[in-house]
C-alpha cells in the first residue's frame, strides 16, 4: 500500500531539521516555541470542545509532545480550550499556499487573530526568499489532506527511550487492523524498524487509531498533514530551506508542508 517516493513534510528532513540547533538564543527560542504550541493546542481544543479523539486536537497534541512541551502546560492548554476560555477565542484557522525557487510547493496551516497581518507576513517571507504567495488551490490541488499515524510495537519505557523493533508478526497485525479500519496507505515492513507510518482519510483517522490500539499496538503520534503527489528536487537549498524555517518560526504558523526533496547533507 505504500506509495513510493513520497516524503513527510519539511520538518522531518535530516539536513534542515537540525539547523535550528545551531542558532543562538536557544532558550528564548524554545520559550517562544512552547508559547506557540500551547496556543495551537488551546485553539484546537476549543474547536474540538476538548474531544481528544478529534483529529485536529490529536494532531496539535502530537506536535506539542514531539517538541517536548511540558505535560502540565499541555494539559492546561487543553482544559482552557475545552472550557471556552481560550485567549484566542476569535482566532481563525487558515491555509496559505505558495511556491519557492525551482517550483517547490508549500502549504502553510496558520492560526491568526488578524488575517491581514498574517497574510502580509507570509507573503513577505515567500518574496524575501525568491518565492511567491499563491491563490487558494494554486498548490493544494495536487496534494491530499491526510491523517498520518506513527505506529510502534509498544509504548516506550521512558522519555527519549528507543522504541522496540517491530517484528513481522506485529507488522501483519498492524497492516490487517489498519486496512480493516479504512486506512489508505501503510508503509512497507522494514526488518528491525521501530515504527510504521499509516495514512488515512482524516475522517477515518480516529477509527484507524482505535483499531491499532485494540490490536495491541502503540500510536505514538497522530497528525493532520498535507501530502504532495510528487516531490521536487531542490536546487537552491539555502533559499528554500531558509524560507521554510522562517515560515515555521512565525508565531501564527501551526505547521509547514512542502514537496521539497533536498540533496543529501
């Protein structure tokens, strides 16, 4: 069921995902990141009325956990949103689309209380790096909105502990449970691998997640992503990478997705 050649969004790329580690002011940057993640969870919880089975809230929670947002902060954000006390009660969920040098496509999910400000900022980032903000569906027409689940054989023993290797039997159970629950795509089995990505229509993601859990598997993360049909080889890595990092760092941006295929580091 795997579709060859497709990649996860920019944040997972080995070359560029580590650039931020080289920046100065890491403590301040992390504080800003935590504030943004907390806000994203808060707004997602408000929209979902605190229902953690909602794919939107589950996705915000997964991204916050991946960035090590403290559990107390995470739970407080969920509670504020569920109680309708979110500071961003007038926040809109918006999607922006654009292109970068070499024809790289980008889709940006944002939360904003001032769409004119956010649109101007996003447009400026694209322009600064040789790209352009596009009209609605100028990029996304060739992409799919997908629920993506990262599945492991079992929960890890502790924070940062390695995941147990997925054996053939566990993979077969994963594959069968995902397929029966309505998944569209399951990555191929990799001997010794620790996780498998499962993809489904967003509306089916909760059912797939529950079926995998019932099969004794651990869903480590559930995300709502934009998935491109094809990748684009990057020629100007500095311009494309710089633009994606700038978009990710913007306080109103919740997630950035691209079809960029960077050269090996």
